[in-house]
C-alpha cells in the first residue's frame, strides 16, 4: 500500500464520520445535500484506496523518469 492509498482511506473515513456527525437533520434540504455530498466524495476516496491510483500514480511517474 502506498501513501496515496493510505491518505485516501483516511480522508474517506473522515468524510463518512463528518457526514454522520454533522449532517443528520434530514428535515432540512441543505443538510441532506451535504450528507450525500460527503458520502459521494468518501466513495471516490475509498475507490482509490481499493484499486490504487493506477496511471495517475506519482510514484510510477518518478520510477519511469
């Protein structure tokens, strides 16, 4: 596991925690929007964690240079 995957996992967990702690008043439309936004961004970070950065990896670019 490289640094980007560790960082992506951390950010994903922080965003899920933030959504669950701060955006639970679903009676307000803006809170629901922010809750779903946080989960969408966290999902993107967790995909990077699961599959790695792929061709955008800075480590791979540094190794080939």
